[in-house]
């Protein structure tokens, strides 16, 4: 499994903690930046992670900005990406089980590192549930195919 990670300055410290956590698990990492707490533009990193996931270079993505909202909005502009802003472990599980999310976005301001690690572990270990959720996600994918040519 390969996980792509990206953050802007607002998520830099939390991204560093998650990189260490994934390294400790032996997970392959694609760190697209940022590499400092200096001000930068979140869409640059959101698109880099989203494109890595959409192309198959990464299996999953994690994006962190101050609120997590901007990263989620930007990542969801990339065809094939299902980015979910998660606030707790249940959100992380549900995003995978019910929505087939392949990118998790986090708030660097509101998410303590230990909670983020637990959320990431839940996100990466949860499989889509199937059933009615497949039908619903299928509707999103069909709309995407029709409108993003």
C-alpha cells in the first residue's frame, strides 16, 4: 500500500506526525509537501495528492490544511477522487464504508496527532461495505463519467 500525503502550512506539523506514524507501520509514503511552515497555497498539494490517487500511483491520500475544508474542495475536483473531511474515527470509517473515500482530509488546527493517527489507521483498514452504498457511489461515478470527459 502507498499513501500520498500533502499539506499546506496549516497542516505541516500534523503531516510530519502522520509521516512518522506511517513509517513506523512500514507503509510506503509519497510525501508531496509542503516542506516547511511557510505560507503556501493548499490547492497545489491537494491536486498533487488527488492526481497521485486518481492515477494509481498511490492507493490512498491524506491532505491537511488549517480547517481541512479547502483541501477537500480542491481534491474533489479531480476525477476519480472521493475526498472526505473527517473529524473523528467514526467519520474515517464511515467515509470508507459508505462513501468509498480514497482521500481523507484533516484539520491541522483541530486534530490532535494521536487522534489523527487513530483516524488514519481506521481509514486505511476499513473496506467499503457494498450493498446500497455501492449503488449510491455508483450514481456519483456515473455522473462524473458523464460530466467530466
